[in-house]
């Protein structure tokens, strides 16, 4: 390790690795410092249950926002596999259990399933029209995500082409998303299904005047202009391994198990003090990239972090290892079909409005909204061969309306309470308790791991468990002074954000990492 580098990157999450790869290839010397004994941050695969050889994507698990351009630029060897089923939503109709299945490969299957639910052919066409708004928006926005920020008015002018593009702008940017949901769709289950992408990870509602729901929805629907969420073959660990290899090949050095102590930002050179293997180290660099949240940065430089009310995280994650797939009460579709897409539970539109009101009142919802999916039905390579032969599967549950403030006083008790509620949410649709399908550890305990927002903050530093680090932003400059910047700038010279807390950050995208690298190269060129 040298005492001076061109670039120091704090945090070897996937964005830090993307930045290191670009900067190393440009000939700059790069050092990444990581506090954990592994790289990848939230995009990691781990052997969560020690008795079984199964590598679960512990925090993040699907990919939509990772630009194909970054994959091409860095020559990444990644396979992102399409799920045959987009989603399955069970429901009870006149005492009969059934389900709405939306296919990624056969539109007629989706249309017929929607007809069975609603009794009319128009709702499916209306849903297509609604989703077309985000597709139109993505056509104008997606390519700008890897460019300096354009202004809000400039983007509005670009979309001022025809009635559809103007409607897209109005529905996604100017008015609360609930207005468009209610304008286009009439069935409560369908309204709820489309609105879940506006709630995942944040605490919001359809008519939230802050438009937090709009910003969250946009990021879930514009990825690579399709918004389709794909399964990384080999889990998130495969993504990180490939990025780590690429960064090292580019010449970047990576240190893990680093105990960061202090940052010096005042002089011409940025200074980082840390301990490694019990030895104190001091390293300087011209540029410092911060791959953690503004809250963590503030702590290291002795500043007070002042969050916005919309920055609070609202998510509950459950990882499970199953010895078999649960059987459904609905028999129209197979278990493989139901679980291979995103399985929605208690996510009706009015049900989620009630859920939101209940958590704002200080308690977990009566009917906990959540979504579940089974990675191994699309890619079973994360399981050892003997587990595949026995029919084992992984299952991931993502709970909504579980804000940080409900857990912070007594996290252990509330975590246990929330886990029970979310599993009950799934059990109502099953012919057998989910717990009967879960694998047992050698000590007889269930192979279930739950993570509250407090746990996520403790493990990853994400402010109040917010999976976006802070409230997601619109993908354009809302203030004049932001136009032409990369959205990574801080108040400190040559200190840039390269993680989810940057503008256009959030999810496994690599976008902030790319943009921070471009900012450094822009500055280096000026020198």
C-alpha cells in the first residue's frame, strides 16, 4: 500500500467497484477501503444458514437499473436471466381462491388472467396504457442517467411532443401518482399491484404531496427502458465477484476489514486515517469518493446530519431456505408459476391505504403488505447440487409499511412481531403453513432470517434502513445550479458521492459509481 493515490474510495459496494474500474482503466491509481471482511455492501451473497450450502442474496436480489452500457464498457461477464412470470397476486372471489398471473413471455396468458379477475377486457388494456407512460418517459430519460444532469424544464420540453408524452410528464412528475392510477385503472387489486413499485422501501401513499411515490415508481420502471427486473445468475455475489475482478484488473487495490477513523478534507490533499490489522495508517489522495450515505459522512467529519422527513426507510426483509415449495389454495396455476415471479400479498389499493394509516398511527398494519419471490426457480446455481436434488429453494420476502420508527425503541421484540405478521400474510393463501416448508437447522430452528430497518442501518449504514440511502430523487436537476453537474458533488472540494446517496442513486445500478468516476475524470482533464 502506498501513502498517496489519485483516488480513494470509501466503501467497496458495487458502486465503488464500478467507479474503481473506470478510474483504474483511465490510468489513475485507486485504493478502495471496506469495513467488512467482504466486498459488495448490500449487493452480496452469503451463506446465511450455516448448516446448508446455499448462497442467498442477503439484501438486494433482482436487477433492473444496471445499465447495459456499463456492462459493455467494463466487459462484465454477467448473465441476467428473465423470469417467465412477472407477478402472481392471489385473491378470494366469492369464496373461491384464484390468482392474477402476469406473464413476461405470453401476453395472452396475462390478458385471460385479468379477464378472470375483472370480468371485462378493458382493465388489461388500461393497465398497458398506464405502464406505457413509464415506457415513454424512459425513452427520454434513461440515456441521460449516465450524463450530466439536465434541467427539469429542458426535460419537460423534450417530452412536449405529443399527447402521450405530455401525459407521461403530467402523471409521473407534476401530479401525485395516485391520480393516474385512479384515472387509468378501476379494479382495486390491479391498482394496488401497480402502486407497489411506488412504495417499496419508502413510507408513502398515492396522494403524497411530496411526490415521493412518483420518484420511487420512476426508478422501479425505467431500467434499460423496459423496467423489467431480472435474476442475476449466481446471485448478487456473482455480480460483485465480476466487478471485483474487473476493478483489480484495472489496477485498483482493495483493502477489507478496515476501521475508518478520520477524514481530513480541508487541505489540497484528502487524508484518510484508518486501522488495518491493528496498525494505524494514513493515506492521501487528490480525490475522495464516498460510497456510503450522507449520514455516515457527516459523522466522520463531525457535522450534524439533517435528514428530510421522506428519508425514513420502510422495509422488512425475510430470507428463507425451503425444503419444498408451499402449496397454494388457488389451483388454476402451478406452484412454480406462482412463486417464480413476484408474489403479492395484502397489496390491494385500499388495503395499502389502510396499512399506511395504521403505521402512521404507531402500529404495524393489521394486514401486512408484502411481496415474495423464489430465486431458485429461475437460477438454482446458488444451491449446492445435493440441495437441488432434494427440491430445496430459497425464498425472499420484502415487507412494505414497516417504518424505522416502529422498530427503533425495541427492535428485537418488534422484529419478531413483524416477522409473524408477514408470514401470516403469506399463509392465508396456502394449503399448508409456510413454516412446515422451511428447512430446519441442526438445532431444530427454522431457517428464517429477518431484517428490520434498524438491522439494515446497523449492517449497512443506510440511514434509518432506507434502501435508497435517502429519499429517491427525480432523474433531472430541479434547481438551476444543478444543471450540468453529475449529481455526485458535495460541499467539499474533490469529495464526491459515488453511492446511492448521490442524485440518481438507489438500487443495484452502478449509475452513481459511473457518474462519480466521470466527475473525477472531468476534473483531472481540467488539471
